[in-house]
C-alpha cells in the first residue's frame, strides 16, 4: 500500500482515492494531490500518480520471532511453555468472542476519512422519479428482490448503495406503489422503523423523528443509534419523502463515535432533492 506523508504532522495517509487532498489526521493540505498532478500530466491515470508520488513508510526493525522463542524456551523450559499455552488459550476463550467481534466490526466500519468534508463529491441521479444525491463515495446499483409481502404492492423499485465499506454505508431506495395502496409519510416512517426492528442484526434501537420540508415536499428524518450484531454501536439517519404513490428512502449508517461521519451524513442529507 502507498501513502502520502503530511508535512504538518507526519501522518501517513493511505493513497486509495483520487480525492485525497487533506491530511486525515490534522486536516492540512497534502504536498501532492491527484487533481493538480493530472493538470500537469493529462495523459496519466490514478495508478501512475500513485507510483509517482506515493511512498512506503519505513518499518522499525523488530527482534526476530525465532530468537525470542529460543530465549523464552531456554528460560522457561518445557513446563513453563505448556503453562503459558494453557493460559493463552483460556484468555482467548474468555475474551475472544467480544474482542474479536469488536476488531472485525471496527475494520468494517472504521472512522471515515476527514478529507471527505473538504473534497469534491459525486452526484448521482436515481430512478424514474429522479432523486439527486451528492456523496463522497460512489453509489452503484443495488437492486434486489422485494420481500414476498411487499412485491405485489409495488410497480417499480430502484436501489443504490456504495459498494465498498468505507466507514459509512449509504443506501437509496425508491418505490412506486400501485394506485390502490396507501402511501403517506406516516406509513413510510412506520415501515422504516418496523424494518429495522425486525432485522436480526440490530438491537437496542433508539431514534427520534423530525418533520421537515425537502424539495418543496413534506419529509421525515429519523435519527438514532443501534447495536450492530452485538459488536459495535452505529448511528443512522433515514430521510423519507412521499409524493403521491412514490416513496424515497435514504439510509445512512456510520460509527456512533465518529463526529466527522455525523457531519458528512448531515451534508449528504442536505444535498438530496427530487427533480
């Protein structure tokens, strides 16, 4: 993996996006960025930029595992090694379930890149009754079969979401219901809450609902938190809009202890409008 080193704080920023412009640690502008480099090298692509300016951080030398093992065996002897192994297995059995789960979920939902707040965002236009949304990541088609009890009620459905877990999950769902199906904002809010309550991955769901006006129509914003698979606390925003038989739902999930993600989520919500 290649990195850009910040001259201000010395932090190594992972060079995985062409939008990397500011240090994710201190927020200062990095010495190189893809946009400026591209103007000077119009024939180059992002991979060429990575090779040209990216660096590999030097790793500190460590004592070899073999030498440490030999030293420990000479000091503890066979009985000491057996006792140590038994204790290690016991600790793993007691703590492994919780700690292992926390490590996995922290990898899936890391704190987001602070540079997202200062970079250019991508705007996607979704569905027949088009909804426009700006996000720091790419949203791709995420169409999937509707549940058996919902499918007969819907004439048209479209879904988008980001493909790579980058510390934040953004999903946009649009539905056009049949003419004889009730579809108002209160129903939409109840449906969204019921869906989350019925999801096995989610527990300890808490939220509040706030009415607002978005794109000239009444909307509902649900904000709250939940525990994901018993391993990590996540915050969420659900924005729901209804117009006639059409319904739009934008769902954003991120780590509850990440204020940068909370600010990013609010910016995404404000960008949404129905054309």
